[in-house]
C-alpha cells in the first residue's frame, strides 16, 4: 500500500538527506510504500522546538505538534559502496519525519488511520 503525501498541505518533513536541525515544507506530491516501512512512531512534541529551513531561517514547532516517524527497512536503502573493491553493500536506515502543527491535525489523523489499517493489535 502506498500513502500519498500531498504538496502544500501544511506538512513539514525531515529525512536523511538533510541535516537534523532542518525541516522543509512538503512542496511536491510524493508516495511512500508502506510495505517498506520497518517502524512507525506517532507522538506529539512536549515542548516548543526550533528547527531551520534550508536558508537557515528559524521555524518554530509549537508544543503539541504531531509527528509521524517512519523508519524504512534496509532493503529500501541498500546500495553498493563505491569505495569498496568487493562492492560490499551498504545499508543505511532511511527515515521520514512528518510534522503536523496543532492547527493542522486533520491530515495527521487521516495518515495515521491509513497506517494503522496495516496493524494487527494484539
């Protein structure tokens, strides 16, 4: 199952491709394959946090910002090590963190519900 993250929906994102101090707004649609997610976490920020956009401008994330943290499995990011003479495979766990401000919780609830349909609760 794929989940579609829509552009300009008020969602900010952090991933392995950028520094951990930075977040970026979702400005183009993209799909994530839920079959390649190894771990999913849902939580809210307990305190105000400051992150930065790519131009180093501060972005305030208020308390109660909802976060969906998707840790991808190793197959998602398997690559060959170009420095290795034997072409060893390098496995780096990729992640996506999606931030939903307190005034924008509708897409959070929709996305969380879609992910939880894939979960068996014991």
